[in-house]
């Protein structure tokens, strides 16, 4: 008839626990998204760095050719040409290193997302003009749902200490008559009534659960 609100409290606790689980997944997804964004930004930055190095390499090739001609005409020293050639080798090495970094970032991105990306995939940056005064993070929603879960658990603890009322019925055939011990004949019997169950003392279990 009355369970002290235990069933309702248990249902609320299960619902709150499911919401906490969903919000936990949202937090994990946001962390995954942040890692993916860092890799994407690293790819964009490395691509731009590679473009700058290639532009420098082309300009250096032109300067080296000009200086080589001047050297052949006896205008400049051979050491000046050698310096430019050394710098050409350094630029080529930096370009190879940058390409290796890009390959590594793509491998990490594919491992993170489970998807394959071509090396020439276009990556678009979001509009920097978008601004919002409202701060909404999944960690906040997770924290709010955790509080709701604790409140639901508190209700479950409180419900355990409330009285519980139920109906009961029992019947059968007994020998001798279970309701009249003076009657030694076999007789059917039935019992029914209202049962009250109330744990007045829980020996501190409720306080321990609250802690």
C-alpha cells in the first residue's frame, strides 16, 4: 500500500545516473574534439610553414644562380656561393622535416577519429568574428547532473527510514486445524491483514551512506 517512496526514489536515482553517464560521454567527446582541433591546427600551421620554406627556397635558388654567375665572372668569392648552397641544403632539410610532421599529425588524427584523410584535404578555420557571452561547457552540465544524482540518492536513503504498509494473505489446508488447535481434523484456513514495517533505528547506516 505504501513503500515510503522507495520505488519513486529508485526510479529517480536510475534516471539521474543515466543522465550523469550521458554527460560524462559529452565531456569525453569534448576532450576528443579538443585533441582533434589541436592536430588540425598543427597541420594548418605546418602547411603554412612549408609554404614559407618553399618560397624562401625558390628565392634562394634565384640568388644562388645570380651569385654563381658573378663568381664565374670573378666578381664575388666562391665562399659566398658556398654559403648560399649550404643554406639551400638547410631549407631542403627543413622542408622534409615539416612534411614528416604533417604526416605524423595525419596519422594521429586518423587514429583519433578512425577515419582516413588524404594529404591534400582542405581544412577550414571557423569564423573568428563569432562571439558569445554565454559560457556552456559539458563539464558544467555533468556537475549539475551529479548534484541531481546525489539528491536522488539522498531521497532513497530517507525513504528507507519511513514506515511501510502492505496487505498480506495466506491460505491452505492444515492438520490439525492451524487456527484451532483443539480441532484435530484436517481443515482449510486463511489469514489476511495489514502489515506495518518501520525500522526506527538503522544503527547509523543512513548517516554513513550520506557521507
